């Protein structure tokens, strides 16, 4: 629970209360306008409490996410000589597979094409590199 009493979380709690009270107040204002004969205000009288409910929903979801905390670090291997494993990234690049074998077309001995193919093979060999890092 101490995680929910940091300055950032106190600001979030205050913002949630201010927004919910404000939205419900605007909803009540629209109800009074609708009772006075403004038929368009009936829609707004429903809309403002929905906004307040959405604010509460997002706040509650963030509270639950924070209380779950960060996952525990992975256990170290028991063997003394075991190599440390590297964590795989959460988002991986898609792998593109050609279903049709590439056959060279007549005139494919072009120098620009060969340079481009070297560039593509370098990018494939260096997955974390950016195109601007290419040495050639």
C-alpha cells in the first residue's frame, strides 16, 4: 500500500476525485437544465456520469496494476558452470519466409543489386542495428 502514497499517486488520487466530482456536478447541472425544458440536456445528463465512471475504471485498473508489482527476477541457474541466459525481448521482429525460391533473373549481375543484397545480409546479421549503422 505504500506504493499508492507517493507524490505521483497522491496527484492521481486528487485528480480522480476532482474529475469524478466535477463530472457528476456537470451531470446534475444537465439534469436541472433538462427538467427546465432543454431536451438535448437529457443526453448530456447521461453522458457526464459515464465519464465519471470511466475515470473511476481507469484509476482502479492502475491501482490494481501497481499493487501487482513487478515480477520477481528469474532464478539463477543451480549449476556453477552454467552460462547466464539472456532475456528475450518482449516484442520480436517478424520473420519473413519466402515460399517461392528466388531465382536470378536475366541481368541480375547488376552491381547495385549485389550491393543491396550485401546490405540486406548485413542487416540480417546485425538485428539490433539501424540502417544508418551500415559500414558500407
